[in-house]
C-alpha cells in the first residue's frame, strides 16, 4: 500500500490546557529532528493531530523513527484520496484485502471535519461496511472490539483512509519538562534512568567522570556509545566529560578507606551541580536504586545529598535489578553496559566501605582535601561534545571496517 | 579458459583479495590485545561475525570461525562424541558423505562408537524412513550433508528435521559446504538444524577459512584448546584477513542469489539436455528440484573419467573426476558406489560444477568440445 501521510496522535499533552501550543511545537520540532534526513517530508501540526505528508518517502522507515519520539500516543499510515466515494470504496477494499484472513473482525469509523460532505458519518460507515462485506464475505463486523478499524476522515482537501494504528513511545515531548543533568556512568542503571527522564519530557545532558590512566579510553568510549544509544529519543545529546583523576588520587591519599566512596560521590555531585547551574538546568538525575549497593542506602544518600539543595531525581529508585535490566534490553543498552571496562566508580572501590556513613564524619574527612580548588580545576578541564544517534565510539574505525566488509 | 570445477574450489573474488591484503596491512594487531591495535582488530572481528550472522539470519554468538569445511565437520562429529558420550555412543550419517564426515565417523568407530550409514537410492538420496528406523535411545548425532559434492543430490533435510523433532536431544548437523549460494537458504534455515559447516573457498573466499553455525544452547567439546578464543570453543589467534575476506565473500555470493542460481541452472540444463541425446552417455545427476543447480555428473561409456578430464583440458576446459579429494588416489566415487552404480560405469564419471561467473556462451563452447571428444572416443567405444 502506497501511503501518502502519517497521522500522529498526541499523547498526554492533549490534556494540558494552556501549554498546548508549546507542547505541540516541541513535539513537531522533535519529530522533525528525528526525521532530519527525510527532506521531502512536510509537517502540519494541528490542534489534535500532527500530519506528516510523505511526498514519496518510505512510510515504514519514517514510522520506525517516529516510534522513538516521546509524546506520541499512536500513529497511523494513511492515504489521501480525492473526495470521490467510488475511489474510497475501491481503496478500502484494497486495504482490507491486504490484511484479510477468514473471520477477521472489523468496523468502519468515520469522522467528518467537513460537515457539508454529501454523506454523513453513519451513511459512510454503512456504505463502506456493505462494500467490504460484499467484496470479502468472510469478514465479520464487530463494533466493540474489532481487530481492524478502518478509519475514514472527511476533510476539505480530501478523504483520508487508514486501517493500522501503531502505538507510539508515549510520555511527554523531550524538552517540555525543562533541563536536567544525568550522571552517566558506564553501568546498566544510569542509561535507563536517562531514558525514563527523557520519557517524562526532560531535556537531558550527560555528565561523565573519567580518570585516565586508571580508567581506559574504552570506558569513556563506552559512555559515549551508550549516549548514542539513547540519543534517538532526544535527537541529539550533549556529553560533558569531567576529568576526575586528580580528585580521586587526592581522596585516596587523604581520606580513610571507609569514606572514600562517600567523599568521592559528594565531589561528583558538587561538580555536576556546578555544571547544572552553568547550563541553566533545574535538576540532577542519576541511576541510583534504593539499597542495591553500599553507596545507595538511604544513609548514604543523606551523606551525599548534603552538598546541594538541587533536586536529585532517581527514576529507577524503586525498580528491582531485573526490571531495570528488562528496560535496558528493550532500549538496547544492556549489552553495552555489561562490557567489562573499569569505570571511575569501581577503580578505587575499597575492600570495606561504610554502608551507613556518618554525616558529621563525612564532613570532617572532607576538610582534609582542598574541595574548592579541586572542583575549580575539574570544571576548567571539562569537554563538551554533541552525540548523535547511530554514532560509534567503541570501534573508531567503523567506516574503514564497513569498506572492508 | 573455462573453469567448470567450482565444487573443488573457486577463484577468490578480487574484492575479497583486496580486503585480505588491506586487513593484513592495517589490522594486524591481535584481537585479544588490550591496546588500541588490538581493539581495532577486535572491532573488525566482531563486525565480520555480525555480518555473517546477519546474512545467515542467526545470532553472532552462534557463529564460530574455523579453518574450513573439514574442521567444521570434524569438530561437530568428534566434539559431539566427546560432549555427549555419557548419553550414548551411537551416531547416524549417510553413505555418501564427504570424507571429512566419513573418516571422522570411522575414527570414532575405532574408539568404540557405533555408526549407522544410511543407504541412498539410485538418485543418491536417503530415505527418511531409514533415518527414523535407525534412531535409537543412545543416538547422539545425525549428520546429513545438504548437497552431495559428487552428483549434486539435495538430501531431504526438511523430512529429517521433522523426524528429529521427536528427538530433541539428538544433535543435527548438516555439512553445508556445497549448499551456500545455491538457492537453498530456506533448507539451511530449518529451525531443527543445530550445526552447519561452511568453507570459504567454495564461495570465492580465502583458502583455509570456514565457519560453523552452532545453535545457542547446544554443547560441543572444543577440539582446539588454548587461549580461549571463540568463547573458549576454538582457540588459536584469529585469522583476521581471511575472516574479513570470508565475510565479504559471503555478502557478495548471497547478493542477487536467485538471479545467479537461475544462470547456473540454465547452463546446467543446456548441457544436460545435450548429453541426454547421446546414447553412450550416462548422467548420474538429475535436473530437477532434487538436485543442486551447479553440479552435473556424467560418464561416457568405456572411457575412464581421468581420460575425459585430460581431453577437456586440451580444449582449455577444466572439469574433474567426481570429487577432487579422491580423484588423485584413483578410487571410484563413494557416492556412485553407494548408488549401486557398477564399478565399470562409475570409473567413467566426470563432474562439472558451476558458479555465478560461468556463462551460457561457455556452455556452447563446452558442448562443441564435448562433441569432438565424444566422437574421438567412438573408436574404442563401438
């Protein structure tokens, strides 16, 4: 079937009163970004639907991309026809024949935005129902829960037919909830947390700490590759790398073993908060899940959270590991996350660390290092890059490899 | 020059050689090394594996690199025998397998394993009923070739798979060396098949390279133990130039496969129809859907195969006596013997085997040369 447009239904934003325009504009912009390499498309954002005119583009490829855009409840590939009922009948039969099997249940659902059309909604429903049953007698009409709904929309510029409704990614358009920083390690949890934050409309930027030569270039490449994996949901993502070697060496040198992790996390949080302020973010996201590891007890959160009043949002806080892994597999970050490279969290992990660190002692041990000086130096050394969907970092020679194979 | 001996080996494709050379020059790091040169080589290794997996529509972790068809066959047979010996010591194969299978089985027999060789009919095909009858509670492996290398008969793998559906623990191996790029992918994709062995030089890839498909979850003991490459299943530093070359060769051979198959079938049909009119010619291959499109085995009564090969060579046309492996030892074809072709007739057998680079014009030249040779030998043949 040669479709002429994709009709996109908005998700939750349909219920948001005054902000509606902003939401629709943002969704349309995000969809354009996700489809930037299809220049032939035309976007028509309307109050209740977004119509994407294909102008010959491959509908399947366009829909695959749209499936990743948050804020879309569902979409349907449709065909625009001249306002000629004979043509509509013929195309409807053709459309149903493609999906036909004996006993398939269906109904016809007509909407008219042009109320001056020669037939009214019920007449069109009945007319097309009859036509289809005559052409394919083994179809069964089912009004309440049909397997296929043939949708007919009568508009001024033509009649639109569609029979497939594909579920979108749901959520809210990325950017409508404001900006946040994600503390991205190379593990399983933080990319999932990032995905969930973006699903609720957050304009997310990645903050990654790396400690060469203790962590390898591969660990940094892995974090970038993970970012590329979740970039499709946002179009592209800012990746901010923070040099952390000096700070880790200093802490290792001066702070008692049991408090290494806590002090290190406080430094990371302080730096992330500084970057957030510089980039006008509103909140910080991380991949902490309650009680999973020693640094994620509530006592630990108290001791770490102590350095800022900025909201620290933890999208996977209440998920079990298995639930997180399931999402990681769904968004295809799992295989990458489990690749065994040392990251900055594991490199100086002491044999015995405090699972219930004491806040006063934490504060005291921190006085042993030059907190402000170290932070200034780290901030001065940050590097920012933009990461796009489909980019590869772990294998640098992708283009060369492709040419060889 | 007309090369009609593609089942013996194929000419490496120029694109494959270019890859081979480039990889040897620029990707010579050991994929197991931690440094950047190793990473670069590892990237290519995994990309090659992924490409082969994609082309075969399987998972990358189901592809193992080997040194060729012989290793793949040896590995599945002996590796199964070792891994599953506590479950039974009975193996089933056919009477017309390639020596890599046949002699692996013979070696196991010497070690106390019991092997059933399924007979074939006059078309060179096993009867699935024989397989069903041969299966026992202690059967651990069934190994059946996809396409016979001497006469091109396609074995009834779908029927075998159906029978083996009732024996989920039995390993099902298919020697697919002659089956790739011949329009038989649907057969090779049968979900019941556990192992498939392939050889790169049969599809314009480098020599000394092959791959094994091993279905996830199936156990196979390694034959080569060492540094733990290939998930510890097949140790040895990876032959990366050949691996990348094979990945490329597989992509090239499978591109436009149906058009290429149709071309080979047209050449085979043309020669087949011509040979059929000659009263002194016996054709051992069929020309229908039960036979591969690229192999045609026949003999001129009373003339030894070897003589015919050399007669064609004088016309700059290269064919072979049945399989290249046994041709030098002068033994008669194992497949024809299993088909109960009398020795006197079997010694006359020659095989032409085609690939996608052969043309109908070559078929015409071949036919002209054949007529001369046929006439030449009428003297001793009347």
